[in-house]
C-alpha cells in the first residue's frame, strides 16, 4: 500500500514518522509541494493521496488522478470548499476530511483575539515601540460585560461558548441545527437578525457554503449594534471585506479579529518581506489599530497538527483497504 502526502510541512514530519512506525505495512512518501496541475503526476503508482491546502483542487487534478487509477483523497483539514463537488462525483472519488482535530485550539484562539481587541493590546504594543508607556487614553472593555453572539454551534462553537460562559459573558447563539443541550439552556435565538440586534460581539464558527458567502455584508452590519466586535476564525469569504472596512470607518464595528481572509492565499504562509502584493483590503485592514489579523493560525497547535496528520493518513488507509471511512465526506 502506497500513500503520497502532499504539502507536508516541517512541523508535520515527526507525526508522519510516528504514524509510519505504527503502520509499518504502509509506504508513505511525502513532498512539500501542493497538489496542482503540475505536481499531480507525482501521484502515479500510489493508492491514495493525503493533502492540505487553501489553494483550489482543480478539475484537471481530479481528471489526472482518475487516469492514474487513484480515487482516494484524504484532507488533513475540515473544509472542502476548494474542490468542485460535481467533479468529485463525476470521477467517483472518495474524499475524507478531519472534521474534529482540536476544537479547543480554534475556540481558545478566537476568544484570545477578542480579549486582545477588548484590551486594545495592539495599540499598547505600538505605544511601547514609540517609547510611550502611558495607559491613557486606551481604556478597555471587559469580556464579562459582553453579549457574545455565536453563529454556529458545532464542535468549535460549543467549546467557545463554554469558554465565554467561564468568563461570565452572556452568550446567545444561532444555528440552523440546534444542539439539544444548548436548547435546554435557552441560548438559541430564532433569527440572525435577532442575534445582530442583541450581540455586542459576533463570532463566526460555520462552514463556507454558497448560502453563507458574504453573510456579513452591509445589510448585516446595518442590523448590528453600534460598536460591535467581529471575530472570524472560520472562513474568510463569510465576510464582505469592503463592507467591513466601511463599517469600521463609520464606527458601526469597533474592532475585528480575523484569522481568515477572502483572498488569504495571496499573503498567508508566505514570507512577504521586501515583496509587493496587490490586496488593498488586506493593507487597509492590517493598518488599523482596532483590527487584528493572524495568518490562519487558530488551528496551529501541536495537538491539532498531530491529529490532522494521523487521522488523515488512517482515513486514507481505510479507504484503500475497505473502500470507506468514518470520516467520509458526503457531497449532496
């Protein structure tokens, strides 16, 4: 059995080695190259591929994998929004993901970034760099005084809710699918409009679908309370970045913590020192004292990376051996 793992980073290699030692019957080869139209040829002769990237998986990639007799693809992440479901089904691919690798990693980071917004740490860092060690006028807000509107109550959203409750914040939630325990607690509101009207913080923990793209747009921001804080550690295109910029300019939004961006592959995980990059929305947002941008690192902990590597390799092995996996993605 042979598996080719694309896009393997240095921090993932120890976990690949551990998995190989636990599964000596499987030959795993790795490359730091992403899976695209040029590198797909490397997969010839393998039984399956393991991948992780924000870069789109093109129709050509699937067509070529099909021609090589490879139909087992295992993602080291959750999202499948960068592949075409119609193409996946057309060529009979079986795709797995890692739906739960460490909800705590993402939830903890999102709360941490909100705390940084509330306590205005970016402004203090910049003052220190200038030699200004005064505390005024950067007076802060307390998390225990916030009404946090959590959109999406899956694994990550529920962990975030527990953390917010631990700080004493009031939590309200919205999801199409209600969690029975949260339902009993009475945390759900009936509509997004109701959440927008009540929340002082709006935090996103939902997948990207056509129906959720740009869900935070001008119309949504207009329905929110003045001075609302926005947190997004989910998917960049959930927010219309120009609408966010306008809302920041008007004061409707007091601050935003963004671990994801609409066009993040232009900048995230690249060393841009001394390089030019055309992305005006990024430069606008990043220049603001009340906007925190992190390079899609909410997931990035030792536990999460270990689980992403090992769970995806095991899922690929299951696909090859049995034709199915408990992590199989259903493309409806």
